[in-house]
């Protein structure tokens, strides 16, 4: 069983992770400016031409809808499906000792770093599907849920990449990623599947 962190160890690990995501964000921005045209948060050739405000609003709306669907899917799946419950249990040690502030910090910076890299840089260069596969493969965990987590991340990567490519704005993917990370990290922290009655399938 994974051991619980002490307060000092937890804070240090959180700061290290947050710092890593901040560095990733800067690295992704630098690479984007070197290897493709335009700003890192704008797709150089969106599927639908919109005004800047229209693209931002549409992207944000789609991102929030996607976040809602993902959060609901998590709440529905974990009590009902064995694979989802196992994934929850495999991921739970990462979150169960985090404070609310640490969850918000990690959710914000992880979404920023990953979206700037995988959507802002990789999606315009390689396309939605290849970038989603790379995004999925980057999500590695130990345990029986490894391939479930990779597959889930790749599927989410398709949706996030499609929003970016459709609207040309990274706002929606950023919002979706941050909201889902924050809410689901909180769920991982507070919900212990072994302590409640489940409905396996």
C-alpha cells in the first residue's frame, strides 16, 4: 500500500511538480515560437474561420461542456465499472494527501503546460489524432490500469485537440483540462471506493 506523505514531503513534492509544469509551459511556448507560425494559444489554420471573440467564446463553451461530460462520466463510471474503480484506486495515492490549494495549483499548471505542449505545439504540426496518441502515451502509471489510463487520456486528447483545431483558440482546452483536473483530483482525494458499496460490471 502506498504510504501517506508527511506535510513537509507533500508540500515539497507539490512544489516540485508545479515547478516542472511551469518549466514545461515555458519550454512549449519557446518551441512553438520556433517551429510554427502564430502564437502558442492560437491555431494557425482553424477548421472554421471566426472572429477572435467568437473563437474564444466558442472554445470556452465547448471546453466547459467537455469538462462537465468528463466529470459526470467519472462519477457514473467509478461506482459501476470495475475498470474505472481500479483506475481510481491506482491514481488515488497521487491525490489523497493534497490540500485544496495544492489541488488548484497542480490543476492549473498541469493544464497550462500540457495544453501548450500537446495542443498548442503538437496538434498544428502533426494533427489531432497523432497528438492525441502522443498525449495518451505520455500518461503512464504503474499498475493494472496502465492501458486504461493511456486510452482514456488519448480519447480526451482527441476531444481537446478537436476543440482547438475547430475554433483556433486554446482557451477551451485549457478550461476543460483545468476544471477536470481540479474536480477529479478532489474526487480522488475524498472518495475511497473500498469504503462504499459498489455495483461492479
